């Protein structure tokens, strides 16, 4: 299915527009890492893989997520994966987000350099 997915994303059949070659190569890299551990795409395997990545690595988690969801959309188009996968994966609570540390707006006198 990997070659069919590559052709579909380059043609713009998945998502709003065609993927750039850099995006496609990055996604394929993450998919290769994913398939080195798991035999097939399931919500449980996606959840397990994202849970193994440290929360501080939010950009990596987001790239893994986007690559797997993109491939899953192709599998759903080919009727090789159930559409329920996307319902769970696209839930707002599940999508990896960046959670930066809160900004400190006030500095106390003790924290000022002397």
C-alpha cells in the first residue's frame, strides 16, 4: 500500500493539496519506523506509539501522528481500514498538541540580579 499512498498524496487525493516531496519523505520515514514495530495500522498501535514518545518531543509526536493518519486515510479509501479509526484519531482530545511552559510575567525582587 505504500507506493499507492505515495502516488495518492503526490496527486493531491489525500488532504487539501498535494504533499511536497520533503513532507512525503518525512512522512515515509516515520511510517517506516512505525511499521518496524507494528504489523498494521490500528488505533491502539497509534496510541501506544505516541505514548512511548516523550511529551517534550511534541513536534516528533505531531509528525508521527500526521504521517500515520495520512496513511490511514489512504487505507480507508482502499477499504483496507475501518473508518472508525479516523473518528477516534481525529478526536480533539487525542491530537498531539504543543504544551509550552507557562510564561512568567512578573519577576520578584529576590530574582533580580544584583
